[in-house]
C-alpha cells in the first residue's frame, strides 16, 4: 500500500532564540512513522522560527508573518492540493490559531486552509498566569526563559484575560459552523500537568501551581471552553420616591465550543530537557519516557475523518481520567524528613469581563461568588479558591482559578499506608454571583445586582480542565438632568445641579 506523504511544520513557543527547543521530536516522529508501519510518510519537515522577544512584535504580527512564510516557503510542498500538519508548543498554538482565524475562519471564503491538523503541545490558548510577572522577572527565571526577556507585545496577549485572547477564544466558542473535519481542520491539545520540582522557582509559585505544567494550566490549554453572557435588566424607578430597584442578572446566552480533543500526558511539564513535553523527547526509539507523547502525536496525524476524530477524542478522555486519577496524590520521600504530599486535583478557570449596555468597560467592581439555596458566599467549600488575577491593561477583566474537585465534591485521599492525606469534601449544587460596580452614584452610575445560585449556572460555568468566559453586561444608569432644554433666552447657572429625578429610558 502506498504511504501517504505529509509535510510537518513545527512552531515553537515564547521567547525562544534557537530551534533546538524542538529537541529530538522531529527526527523521532520521522523514525517512528516508519518503524510503526503507519500508512504515512513524512516528506518534509520545516522548523519554524519567529521573533517574540522584541517589544514591538505582537502575536498578531507573527501570525501575519506566518501567512507570508506559508506562501513563500511551502507552495511547492503543498501543490496538488496537499496540506501540512502543524505541531506547536506553548505560544505557538495561539499564533497558528490566530493565523487560521484571520485567514480561513470565514464562511464567505471558499478556499480550504492549507493546514489539515493543528497539534498543540502545552498551548497557552487562554494565556499563562506567569505573564503578569512582567518580562524583567521572567527573564531572571533562567530555566524557563534562558535569561532572555520576553517581548512585551507577546506578553500582553498572554496575560490572562487579555482582550486579544478573549476575542480569539470567543470567536472559536460561538462559531455557528463546526470547523472540525476533513474540509476544515483537526485541532488537538496535548499537554502535561506535572511539575519538575528540580527547577521549581520559590520566588514565583506559579511554577509549581497544581493543575498546570509549571507555565500553562490544563484549563488554559484546553480548547473545550464555554461562553456565558449575563445581562442586567433595566432598573425600575419608584415614581414617588425616585428610588431605583437593582434588577437581577439573567443568563442572556450560552455557547459551548465544538467538541475538541484533549490528551493529558503523564509526567510531563512545560519545558526542560528532563520532563518538557517537547524538548525532552529524544530521537532514539529507546527513549521510553516520551513514548506516550510520540504515540499521541502520531495518532493525531493519522486522523482523516470527523468520525475518527471523535473516536480519538473519546480515547483521550478515557486516558485523561486514568492519568489524573493516578497522579492525584504525589508522594515525595525524604531520607531524614517526613514525606511531602502534593495533591493534583482537576481545576477550572472562569474569566469575567464586565461592561455596560453602551459598550463601556466597567473597571471598578467587586465580584462575589455565592452557593447554596441562600446564595451565600459562606456556603462555598473551604479550599476551593486557588488564584485570582485582574488584567493590567484591561482591568474590566478578572480571572478566577478554582479547584474543581473540591467545588463539586470529592472522596477522601489516603496514601498507601492508609493515612488520610485529605478529608472528604461535600461539593456545591448551585452557583451564583453578586457584583458591586462603581461608581454607585452620580449622574452616570451602576447598580449592584446578582444572579441567584442555581444548578444551571453551576453546570454551564464550571467544567473540569476547562475555561469559561463570562461576560457581564450592566445597565448604564443616566439621569435625565444630564441634559435639559430650558425655555426662554435668559441664562442661568446649572453648576450646582444634583443627580436626581428621572432616568433616561433604556431605548436611548
């Protein structure tokens, strides 16, 4: 049987200055494809290199340059309707997704994308918590960044809740037509969730964050996200007192991303020669420590139909369950000290963005989660909250990182000797939220509001290993005496006019 010839394109991650970051993976795939008797032949391998350590270069600039590179350097390889398989690492994933979305994610365009498969290794699809540390502090983390300062333009995209990453992911989640298939693309996420304790940075605890590979959270890598829009109804005004009633929030719309393949590889971290999901792969077939990674990539390359894609997604999901169960309790033994226990639960990320119905960003607010029949913050389980970040450039956006297992309930964890490492947790059945925006008074202001805790919001918003975008749209309250028309020609001062009276109708 004639083997199918394919072209492989590798795209590296952030602040990389040398193509040795690909490790032995390109050569290994070439060897394994032949040795495994697969019906494919790797015809061409292209090692991408792009500039990400200059401040003026943005992620969108890189994706535009990639479009030119495909045209200039792959035209000959892609003749006769051939397509290429792209394997990315870290920021390379969002770069290629931006390129695909910019040039091919448009129903009006009839041309088929020259890329058939996008296999993303540890992609920062929703960003990385490390990005907010800033390029100076990151450059001092020599293991991850080799002393090179990441460019500010790329870091701005990678900061959790950036406007650019929000838009790219919202477009993916809410797209009407399913782009996954033989005429579209086959996207895959392959990531680890292990921490290389030998290179843990004690000054930057994100490098040891559970539910992540030391740089990117599993929830931030996974394409299987959700989008929820919560809208505040227009407030009612008492005709006698003029008092305003704060209208409740309601679910305006809900979207889930297309079913996407996620594969979690055991004992792999983001980077490094020992555990890095890409760089640790050696070209020798005798390297068993990376066999799972290589096999996962080859199984992705073999997919040629939506049916095969769905089947592989199911296989990955079953393996993920096993891997996360096996890795839930990590015990590090010490010769002269007590054992150290590390619990690796499943996590969820919620990214909130608050604006008003006129499109203005609401940058000052308090947001409280609630639970239970009484919609009470005190009913949330102890230990569920892991981290919170407000985006520096877009303060209307804030990211919450939750322990999904504790939120939904989990059994006690015991070690091999029967010692209880963690007690059983009773999870919540309902989730809600309250928001207190500012300004809360004046000619233009906002009213506090809430959505009562419900099982519906909990099920829609909180998914294991996943990110949910929650857009909160508030009513912008404007008093009518912001603008008045006085009869006559006599002038009068309105310097001391107070904000009161009737409010402008929502139709204006």
